C-alpha cells in the first residue's frame, strides 16, 4: 500500500502513524511512505508514476493532501482510504466517523464510487468557489497559526470589508459575494454551505450569495453553521453537472487552496473515485 502524508506533529497524526506501522507488521504488509513536498505539480508527477504499482492508497492528512491524492488516482482502479488529521478535515465531516471507524475502513471497509469535481484539468473532492472564500484563502497565504480557527479569524476580518465581485455565467454579470460548487457539504473548518450535497448523484450543488449588506452577510454565515442559510430569500441554490464562469481573472479556491483562475469550466465527474467506507 502507498501512504501519502504531510509531515506534522499533531497527536492524531502521530497516533495514525503508530497504528499503521503496527497493522503493517501484524498483517505482513509492506507500506511505501510518500512525504509531500508542498509543491503540487512536482508531487503530482511523482505520484502518478508511483500509484500505478498499487491497488490502494492511504491518505494521512487533511483536505489539501486528499486533493493531491485524488488528482493522482481519480479515474483509475486504485482505491483510496482516508485517515483524517489535517487542519479543517472538511470532506471527512460528512461521514460522521470516529477515529476507530476511519481506521476500520482501511483494511475492512468496502469501496464506494463517489463523484469528483473538476475545474478545467484540476480535480477537487469537496468544494470549489470564487469570491469571498478565494479571497480568504489568498489572504491566509497557506498559513494557519490558529489551527482550524485560522479560517474563522481570517473570514471574520474579511466578512464586513469584502465588497464582492462581478460573476458572469452567461446570463449577465451579477454582483456576487461568493459562489460555491459543492460536491461535499462542509468547508472552512465546520461551516455547512451545501447541506443537501450528495457525493454520488452526478451533480454539483451551486450556492450563490449576492453582495448583500454587512449585517445580512453575518446573519447568512451564522446560519451556515447549522446549514440553515439556504432558506434565506437572497441565497440561490441549484444543481448542475457543468457550469462555465466567463468572468476573467477571478481566483478559484478548492479544498482549501487556490487552484486556478477564470474563465473556467466547473463540472462533476460522476463515480470517478473509489473511496473506502465502512461495511
């Protein structure tokens, strides 16, 4: 088995490392450990070569490490297991598994075919978007000094000041605070922008929040903690298989990183990933 990991010092990460090594010894399994470098393209090139020799990949990390792995194996017969131990772990939240249950999926779980999002040639597993979320990620610059609260602090600082942007989907430009393309349900270390999103329906849930006044923004994000913001009259929710962003030069954020700029096509690739879940 191939283990893809980002080195860190967290207790959960170190416990997963210890558990994997003991399991490999008990089961007489050879593990190959690939330490990510932080340079996406270089890591992806190496992993695409490596994964061809394996039937299962284990991701030890958060959404960023998971994003790298799915770009290496999506569309192949390689099964992916996840041991979440990143900063936000947003993708893993929708399963509601305990640490023990995640470990049970590695060797005893079943494989479920799930969808993957795609922005041009780059895959994402959870949520992509333009506007406010991309602005927050850009401001953070990859730094998370307060752990998962880093998203909260950065977001609050930007929430009242961000003026929004014009987004064009083909029906004329719209003043927009944020537009999300959701395969998963959660982002920003605990918010639930797409409470009805499904991983295997072949569609993305598109959430659009216009550039409303500051107090409406705070109310919207407060409700997003509980997935209730979609009841607000100014929040648009629709589902689609593909959508094209025509506006130029907008940063696109996905799975916690900036991955592209517009114009771009965003689509759902149905059942492109074999993901290990509980029996």
